[in-house]
C-alpha cells in the first residue's frame, strides 16, 4: 500500500501594505495585553513595571483608585453557581483597557457598564437554562431587558462625556409675518454683514 505524498502548503510571498498594517496592529494589541497585570489563581498579580500601566488603563495616578475600579467591574462576575475563572477576570481588565477611559469618571462609568453587561448575560443564561421553570424564565428575561436598557443609557452617557452625543432640536411652531423670512438651520454671519444659510 503506497502512501500519498502530502500536498505542500502554498504560502503567499506577496504581502500587501494592508496585511502588514493588520499584522502591526495585532502585535501592538498583544504588546498592550502583556503590559497589563493579570489574574492568576484568583489573585491579581501586578509586577513593578505594571503599576503604571494599570493606572494608565483607568486614567488615575493612584494605584488604590485603579484597583478599586477593577474590583467594582469584577463585582458582577462573582456568582456561586457559575465559578469564577482567571480568564473572565482578565477579560474584564482588557475590556476596561479596550474602552480607553479618558478620565477617572469615565473609568467609573465603564466599570458599571461591565457589571451591567455581565448581569444581562447571566440573566439570559438563567432564563434559558434547561432546568429553569416558567416563572424563573420570565423573571430573568424581564431583568435582562431592564438591565439592557440601563446598558444603552450608559452607552449614551459615555458618548456625552466624550462629546459625541448629538443634539436634536425640534421646531414645533414657526410664525412668518408678511415681509419676513423663516430660516431653519445654522446661520453664520458673513464678513460683509450679510447672512449665510447652511
């Protein structure tokens, strides 16, 4: 019985600039992850060179304040029925880093957002658990919906903090008298004294 020769793997030799950029971004993310402290056996291990990175992650100069934010974000993780794992804790820290808080106030809001998002997932888990009775399904689904609304409100609050919350103006009544003009929109004063409608 003759063995078939393995087919050689074709490795493309031409790499586009887009692929190079993607590889650089991936390596930068890996590097950022390595600079952050990590949980091991349920405890946060912070090496001396990681203190600064942890503080920078939550936008504070105080290591105690940084740890406090992290503890609050992790508060939603603990549940007797679902065991805690280092992976989930490390993911929480990465979520804070990924959202890049621009102030300590944003860090506080982001830690609450992570708690609420975790709670939504857990309620959905319990709602659709195979042993869950009908009343339990309904209760957990209702809680998930309420917390999801809270999560959406938190996203809007974060966007407002970052100046990304757009304003909406509703004009309900416009009265134009004889000889008048109505302009709806932004009006900029031109240098010659005339108005310019945008």
